[in-house]
């Protein structure tokens, strides 16, 4: 892990990390990128979307994924509303910021996600075990750099017998195709096999050339590991698919232990909430731990790591990590958001490379999911990626 220092400049925190090479997109899609040396991320600003915000007769909240297409300056934000407030959906937005501050966030359009049968996704109460319907829990959204399509993920629901899914849609939200998930993720008659509820496919990203799709599991599969505790981390999975959906490779990702003990009888967890391609073998991961205090309130601990898939064990043919000795991915800390000059670190779940800044540098943008809870925030946070030459 490389040394990280914190410096305050004009009231804003700057994170400095030594000799880190990242590649940031310059055109075409968030993964069409060129390698360049950087030595730190600089916090630009954070902007909160009001809790009572509505748009096109929908409640704006649960924003769990964000993506940016620089070819047309288009931002998409996906809600993890399980069609409980309004039908499952994503938004187009204009997110305007410069090197120093946020200017505004304007919503431009809303698109309802459609099932293969052309209908809206139902909520839990409407679902009736019809094979032509499923309940969606949307988490991550990405532009496909090879065509005019989007990809989104859903975490599934064990209580309804629904597995997670990875689907592609057009930019109006109409269903196009599905990427089959691996058998290790799926449920079977054994309750201790497959994904844990609400800890499934949380993150996705396209490779730099757009030829492959990567997904990240938020938490460990039942057969792989126990959940993280304050004393130990856990192993979860990051999977690479080709553009048609065949698995290319899979790796074990080492989650951190939970950083703080919860109140008596309260809950705490830690998981990967997003993954973002840097180049063909390096990625950013977003780890978020939530810890409940005695009074029932939650505190979030959010870190950005850089991982390298080279020199790690390919586990795609391993059904249970408990039974095998594997070499997990290596990761190094890039940023600890709890050390930043941000008013409140909330439930951050989305991450994307953003637009070029006026000074020519790239940006990295995060978004938080307020869980449609008035005590939480829908927050957008922007960082500047500063090249080494500007050190």
C-alpha cells in the first residue's frame, strides 16, 4: 500500500498518493482512456439533491449508480427503487461543475426500465411468481462503449426466489438482452449456497476497449466466506464476462474488516458498492461500511481502492473458496473519504469518471443512495484527477 498524506488547500482537502498510475477517459465512453501518471485526487465539491425532489411525477431518491458518456456529455443516474415509490427507472441529468465548485444538477429526462415482456417491473406486492415477470433492485448502470446501449444490474431477492441479473437496454430503458450470471451466484435448494440477500451484484464496468464486462459482488457468497466482522474481512468475487456473456475470468476480492463496532444488538456490514475500469488490468473499487449506533443511526465509512487483476488466482471454476487456497487480488488505498472535508459521508454506492475540467484534467464523481430516508442524503461528490506533471 502506498503512503497517503492529507493536505488542506483553501479549505479543501487534497489526497496525495505516491507513484500511482491511473488511466482516465478522454473520449467516446468512460472506459476509452489513455494512461497517464497522477499523484493525487483533489476534492472539488459536494452537492446534495433535496430529499423532496421530484421529476416527471417520480420521487428522486435511491440513487445507487452513475455513469458518464463524454462523447455527448450525457449523465445517467439509476434509482434502486424496487417499484415501491415509482416504477424502476433511471434519469438523465446535466451535472455542471468546474475545478472549484458545483454549479448545479439539472434533471433532463426520466426513463422507465422495461422487462423482456415490455412491461414495467412490478414491486414485491404485485409480483406473483409469474415467469414472465421479476422484481428489479437496480444498482449499477453503465454506457456500453461499443454501441448505443446501456447495461444495468439487479441484486435479486432470495425471499421471492429471484436471482440477480445483468441486463442491457436501449437508452429509453427498453429491454434488449441479458448476460447470464455464473452458477456460483445462483440460489439452489441449499440455503447456504449462492448470493446473500442485498449483497449481490452491486457494481459493473466495461473494459477499456468495451470487449468485456466486469461485475463486483457486494458481499461474499454463502459457500465462499462468512460476512466481514470488526476482526476479519472476507472474500467476495469480481467477474469478467465477454460481450456476449461468457465468463472469461474471476477473482477473489479481499474486503476490509468493519472499521467500528455497532451498538448492542445493532447491525454493521462492509461491501463493494462499485467497480470502475482504469485500464485493461487495473480498477477502482468503492468499499462502503455502514455501522449502526445504539440510537439506531448509521455512520458510513467509504474508501476508494485500486486493484490489479494480474498475478491473482482465476477462481471461475472454483465453487467454494472455503475449500481452496487462492491468491486474492492486491489492492491499495487511494482515498479515505472520511478524512475528507465533506459535511457528511453518506451511503455512497456509485462511481464514474466524469468530464474534462476547464484546466484539462479529468474528474471522478461519486453518488450516494439516500434509501428514500429523510435523515440521509442524495449526494454527488466530484474530485479532480491531477497529473504528475502538475505536482
